[in-house]
């Protein structure tokens, strides 16, 4: 067996105790016994009072805190889980080293969802992500400002707003996807882009700060 495969096997085996805890906290017993969610021992568990929902029950179909890129160091980078709301896994999911997932609302992750690592998702209301979508490192998705702002009549003026990301979307490194955003199917979000509005045209390159459409009729392979 090649050394990298041995290292991966050791990392998965060392994560089994924490994986058992996560599964039995988030899932009903009849699903948890199959350990569909595998969690790295390097994952910090902030809170697990919410629920996970899976379309398919298969050992290790969801992997958290493994993989990533060569720039990430497994010895020092830690993932964080805080699930006090509901998280829906529609199929195979890979969430890489150093990712932070904080859900107090409703987070829906499509089949073949992939975070390369060191990305943050903060879901207070609802974030829906389609199938075959990939998010590069150091990106942030948040459907909330986290701090309330009021007008002079004490009316809250910065309500949380749903984020919708379609199928086959690639979000480049260091991008911000903010509340109220909508990214259609087949789009690429360029690196260091800030998205804070609704886009309607599929298969485009979206880039800039603020974001705009740079190119139409494109395609990419996951």
C-alpha cells in the first residue's frame, strides 16, 4: 500500500471515536449505526443540538475535515462544526480541512458537494446549494449579518436572507457569498469576488467586487 493511502487510512481510523459521537448526536439510531458521517479527529465540535438529514445512508458518504489542498497542513488546521439547526446532505459530501460549518437555520448541500478546505459557511436562515458544486479555499458564505441593525423606530433593517446556489457551480478562492445572493446553474464565481445580489443567467462567469457577469455561455468540468 502506498504511503499516502496508509496516512489517509490512519486519519480515518483515528477519527472513528469522534465520528461515532457526531452520528449519534445528529442522526436517529437506525441511521447512526452505519456511520454515514465521518469526522476527522482534528474537528472542533462547538455544539451538536441540531439534526442531520441524509437522502442516502452509506458509511462515510459525508466526510468532514479530510482532504484539502497541498497548502493546508493537517497537523495545524482544524475544522469546526456547530449544528444547532438542520443540515441536509443530498448525497456524497466532502468538506475539507479547516472548514467551519455553523448552522442555526437550514443548510441544504447537494450531491457531490465539495469544499476544498478552509472555507466558512454561516447559516442562520437558509442556504441551498445544488449538485456538483465546489467551493475553493478561504471563501465565506453567510445569509446573515450576525448583528442586528435598527432604525430610529427600533425596526430591524437587516433581516437574514436566503442564499441559493445552483447545480454545477464553482466558487473561486476567497469569495464572499452574502445574504440574498442567487447563483444559477453552471456558473463560475471568480476568485476574490463579492456576491450580494440575484443573478439569473446560467453558465456565466461572475466576478468582481461588486460582482458582475464577465462572460456568457461557458462550461466547466467538476
